[in-house]
C-alpha cells in the first residue's frame, strides 16, 4: 500500500539532504513512520547504512557515486504511486535464516543491491 503523505514528507527530507541542510541526527529525528508503506522504512534502513551513529555529519557528503545513484532513485521512487516490493522467504528459507542468524527474517525490505532499487524492476 502507498502512504502518499509519508512519501511526500520523506522526499522533502531527501531534498534537504541534497541541499546539504540535513545531518544524520536530524534525519533520525524527522523521518516519518508508515505502517502501510514499507518503502518508507526500507529507505530509512538503507540511509542508516551510510553513516556512523557516533558523530553528526552532513549526509550528502558521505555518499559514494553508487550511493548517490540509489539516493536519486529513492527520491524518484518516493514521487511515484508504485508499490514497493517486499521480500518473503519460503518456510525452509526462513528456518535456515533463523538457524544461522538466531532471529526472524524481516520481510518488509527488498535488497538495494541491484540496479533499480527501490523500484520493483528496470521499467
């Protein structure tokens, strides 16, 4: 499901990051939550991977070229009415994951490790 209000607000935050007007600590304080749109939470989880929680930084300064491509796609995605894909595991995969990692799989995010994430496909 799509949460247009949360997407619009998230996009405004990403635009502040682009303009070098938002630090990682400000990001954490201002990012919205959405119980209906997994894109909101998953994009935030990806953003969290870009910095160290111990120091305040200007977010845009830490983006590599590859990170910037994903960041730009996130901005574009948040302006759409496209559903966000979630990754679900089979029962066997879930059991293997739990055995190896000792916890349950969080099935609300797909991987940002492709050439079109957070979009569901290249088109």
